[in-house]
């Protein structure tokens, strides 16, 4: 009876290992196909910063003396300051309270070198808070979060953010901008 039980357990373990290796092989094949097609691999769910945070987000270990380059993986509350040849320059922002209004976003002071540059991924997700037309007339915002909810083409992202600084949550993964979600500001 002991031998039979061991045989069953060994057979079950072998079957589980075979099944797991088949699933792993399928996942590896799918990942290779996605990479070969130019699609950005799915990125981890990063923790969002406070949308109206009153301090600039730190980037530990980033050496700003080595010239402008990509930020580490994660989500930055910031705005795009320039777009050239598919590469966006961006900087962190913070919320500044005001006595006459609720407040407004500000970037680093003049002369500060806190800026980043990353290529925009071909399949970037751009969620607009103001619609997909060049003129920001419509309100397409999630009323619970104050973040953009309307997916728009990359061309709208480039045209809009190259002309004006629009507060956004900018997600960087493997040195590329993979998501830009606008922050609604009245």
C-alpha cells in the first residue's frame, strides 16, 4: 500500500510539473511575440502619488549631474515641457496653495536641474481630462479621482503637451513613458 501511495504522489507531482512547464512555455512564447511586435510588455501596477501633493517627488539614486535622462520606473506627478522626435522632457510638479484660489501646480524653480527625458512608447496610454480635440473644451474626467478618463491617440498627447504644460501622472517603465493621465484643474 505504501508503494502504491508513493507511485500516485510521484505521478501527481510529475503531472503538475509538466503542466506548469507547459504554462510557463506558453507565457514565454506570448511575451516573446508581444516584444517582437513592438508592444510594450505589461508593466507593474505602481503606487500613485498624492495627486495634489505639496512637495516634489524624490527620485533616489538619480544623478542629475550626468545630463538629462529617464526617471526610474514608477509614476511621477509632473508635466511634459518639450517633445522632440518622440522623446519627451518632463519635470516634477507640486501643488501650491493660494489665498485667492484653491491653488495651482508649480514646477521646480528657475535654474533647478530636476528634469527627465524619456522616449514615448509607441503604444502609450494617454488618458485625457479634456477630450481628444486640440481645443480642450470637453471635460472627460473621472469625477471620483479628478484624473483623465478618455483614451486619446498619441498624436493628441504630443500636440497638446508640446504646446502647454498640462499636469499629469506620468508612468515610466524600462526607460519609456508608457502612460500619461492628465490631472483635471479647473
